C-alpha cells in the first residue's frame, strides 16, 4: 500500500512526498549495494486541504498502478513530437500531414500549446471548441477535435497522461451530414448514360476513364494513380492499392484514404473500353518513344494534355484541372446537369443502391464503411425499402 505525506514549503506552497518503496543502489566508491527509499516529490500550490486531496488522489493512482510522474512537457511540444513520429509520411498521407501541421500551427498551438500536457483538461478543450466555433465551420471543428484527441490518445498510450481528456468533452464538434449536397451532385440513370455517350466521342482514354469512374465510384486521385500492372483485363478485375498524391514528372503515390486495398470485378463493357484504350496508348508510346515518360499509368497525359512547357507525354493527368477542362466539356456536350467530379462517386453509389445491390457490396466497392454509406446515401434507401416490402409479402402472404 502506497504511503505519502505533505510538507509546507511556504505560504500556499506544499511538497507532496510519495513513498514508492525501496530501490537497490550501488555505492560508486565501495561497490557496496544498499537499499534506499524511493520517493517522488511534487510541488503543489493551494490550501492544505487541497494538498491533502491531491495527495490522496496520487496515492490511489499508485495503488491502482496508474501513477504518472510530473512532466514539464507542454502540449505544444508534444504536438510537434506527435506530428514528427506519428503523422509524418510514410506513417500518414502527405496531404493529411500538411493539413494537420497547418491546423496545429495556425490554431491549436497558439491557443493551447503553452499548457503543460498533463494539465490540459476537458474543460479547457471544450472552451477552445466553443471559441473557435464562432469563426470556423463544424466540419473544420470536427477535424480539430480529431487532431487533439488523436494526439492525446498517443500520449496516453505512452503513459505520458492518465487519460485522453478530449474523450471527456461533452457535445464534441460534429459536422452535419450534407445529404442535400449529395443529391444535388448526383445524376439520374438517363443523365449518366448521356454523359458516357458524350465521353466516348472524345476518344479511347476519355471513354475508359469516365466509364470506370462511374462504374467504380473511385475518387479522382485513385483513378489518376491506377497502373496497368494492377488491372487483369482477362480476368476482368482491377485492384486499387494506392492513390496519386503528386503529379508531374516526379509523381508520388500514397496510401488510400480508407487504408485498405480492394479488388473489384469490372463489367465486360468496361473491360472492352480499357483494352481499346490500352492499344491506343501503346500506339502513342511507340510513336513517341523519345518523349514518352512511362510511369505504367492506365490514364496518362496525351498530346491534347500537353499544353505547357513542363507537360510531358505519359505523366499523370492534372487532377486539379479535370473538373474545369475536359470534364466540363463533356457535360456541356451531353446536355446534362453540371455536377462536380466527386458527383460521379455519388451517382455510382446511388444507382447501385437503387438497383438493389447490397449495401455491403457497394461499401466495399467505394471503400466506405457501411454505416457511412447508409447515412450519406439515405436518399436512395426508400426504393430499397419498398422492394424489401414486396419481397417479404411474396414470402409470407403468397
């Protein structure tokens, strides 16, 4: 059983003395071993009653194996260490690291960085959320909470703090589900067909790229980073292992947002388009052997994409320009509603759910969690419920 005592140092200041048993030490001169009392001293400021309460708390922690010694590490110092060891690539995606670093430097450290890591409490964190919520959106504040909680959880794992105080915060920031945005940027089946018909008029690459985008629901960076070595066109499958994180002749790839590779089956029509595109791409390579920068990409820059002096045949497609250039032209030619590129993902998920594809299969295809899928695409579920009612009626009433 742990023992302790308090000793007055000055008015309002106390020494907290914790007895941790005995340790064996060696005399440096004689080499003789002897036992020595193992004590921990802490300074406490407050009344005697408060010091006694603090002593009781620390003794309980000792008895329960939860005691953590005092540390002068500030929250800001630990944030820097956490960024360097837990978030910096290759641990996390470069974009994640950059975003976290910006949020920490611009917002979190100026407000909370000077507080000792062990003194940061849920009430202080809650106050930070309340103050920042007046100037930042709830989705941004949810990101701040993810960073603070993740950092404190790591500190808890390394026995630097007794608990993750961010988990104790009541009414944590949460982004509201914007289902209105999803339905706004989602095509009906007829619109999707018109769009693909217009895309096929632009050539083999555009036909294959936008058909694959609608069939898989994969993100822009995932599509632009695909390589031929991961496509088994004879088996009709394609594997998503990584995503493009940097374009240009020094292209870089990073882990997927979901973190899990996935292999899916493709329709015969999409496989045929990919084969036609591969043959056409091979002709471009053969005709431009000295100029083609081959990354092994399924979708790469062709002559129409080489518009600036640093553009090179074979380099990754310019992701930030897809929505403003080629994609916009196809929408105009098809005469369909303008939706953002990410809307192809929304369209894919919605049409599959409306067609009766099991949510688990849709979630696996898109790299979603089932709960997230059902929450995001709730607008597609009423028709599924009607179909379920009909099937159940045929089972129990016929």
